[in-house]
């Protein structure tokens, strides 16, 4: 997950990583670990 700061204080842009293989692509959007990290 790429986390980018914005011009708005305390607002982050979250860009999920794209995974792919011969079947197609998927994004791992949120995980329990990430949600705990991002929680205030």
C-alpha cells in the first residue's frame, strides 16, 4: 500500500498494490494490520 500525504492536514491518499498473474489482476485493499496502523 502506497501512502501519500495531501495538502489537507491528517488526510492521506491510499493506493493499493496491484497483483497479477495469468488469471488477471487483484488489489489487496485493506487488511487488519493496515487498519490498526491507520486508526487514530
